[in-house]
């Protein structure tokens, strides 16, 4: 798919986030002009970037806007710098994510639903995983948490790392973990391969399931890859489990391509969202409010 882009950011979430205020040096410039009609994106190949690019095509007022490729860390760094200086910026964003706790944000209305609506994050496993590791399968199949749980791990990880934050969450939610592991025999060091994607949401869920499996006697290893590789790895048996697929929209194309080659265990989280987002101080409510490039 054709992707409009400019450059790569070197500094260190699906949707677009807009921030801005009066520019003392050029008060006559519109927000769009200050933005240089540019949207700051994340890693190329992500479902978020595919949907963001679709939005540029779906909305005539965005047809001539630019979508940059960057990294999640780079995009967040640009957001932080612009937000502190109250300068305009548009980024691709999503939740659950700690950015919504750190910054005062809201979603822009998306009348065309180009970036989808409320989504689920599903768990998929390779064929044969249940037969090979029935006890680990039971734990993985039972795993389900709320967006607030994920955000807790993501926020705590900002002051430590995801392994520490995940272990903390597991310790503080022992009753829930006991339900997931009830009647399940302990493992004997069997190795479980967790295929993830390189974003904070999946870092949170992958490290939590890793902690639970290891607490129950298994050895688990997390490998972060792009979404296309994640689906391929589970489909070909090169990975055992993944808690990363965003459905039904974000990873739809990858899911449809491989759906006959893996087992879908259903949602591990409901209420995820991608969208066009703005800080609440912005006097803008819809994607359609953005002016076209002249």
C-alpha cells in the first residue's frame, strides 16, 4: 500500500493525536500550517500505520497530508517535546497506553470509521500447542484482563521495566492468578515461546503471561517482531503463543491470511481503541475539522 511519509525521527500510540496552541512567532499561521500538514507515525508495517494511511486516503481533506515513519519511542518523544512547549503536533495513538494518564487527551471523531472502533486483543496459539503443553495451554486460555490492568503494568514499567512491573502485577493479583492456574499441574521447565510485537501494550501482556508461566514451572521466552512476522511465526509453529493480535480491524489482513493455520482462543482484553486523538484543550472535535493542504 502506498504510504505517504517524510523522514525518520531519531528521538525517543491505532489513531492520530493533535496538540497545538498559539505560536507567538507566527500567530497568523493556521494549526495545519504549523504542523506542515504532517502526521507523526510509528513503525512501518504496523496495523496502526496501515489504518492511518487509509484515513489519509478516506478523508479528502487529508489526501495531501504527510505520514511519517518513526518508532513508538521516537513518536512519544516528539509528543512530549511539543506538549511541554504547547506546540502543535499530530501523532498516531492508541489505548490502553500510559500516555492517556500523562497527557490530557481525547479522541477525534472518525465519521468514516477509517481507524475502526472499539477493538479486542486476542490470544492465538500454534496448532498442536494444546496437545504438547496441555497445562500451559489451560493457563494461556484462561488469561483475560481489563484495560486498567494493562495500563497499570505499562505505567509501572516507565519507572522500572516490564519484567519488574509484570511481576508486581502478578503478586498484587494473586487471587486472579489462582483462578487461572486452578487444577493445573506444575510444569517441569518446558520451554514456551511467546511471540509479541514491539509496543508497550504487548510488552505488558507478554511479560505478565511469562511471569505466570514461570511461576508455574515453565520456561518462557518473549520474542518481539512486526505483526506480519508474529502471525507467520504462530502459523508455521516457530512460536507457541501470542497475546498481540488486535481485532477485528487493526490486524485484519494478517489474521485473514493465516487464520486457517493457528488456533484463536478469543479475547484476552476488550476495549482497546485506535483513533484520531487531541489534547482536551484543543478546540477541535473531528478529523473533518482539519483543513486540506492548499
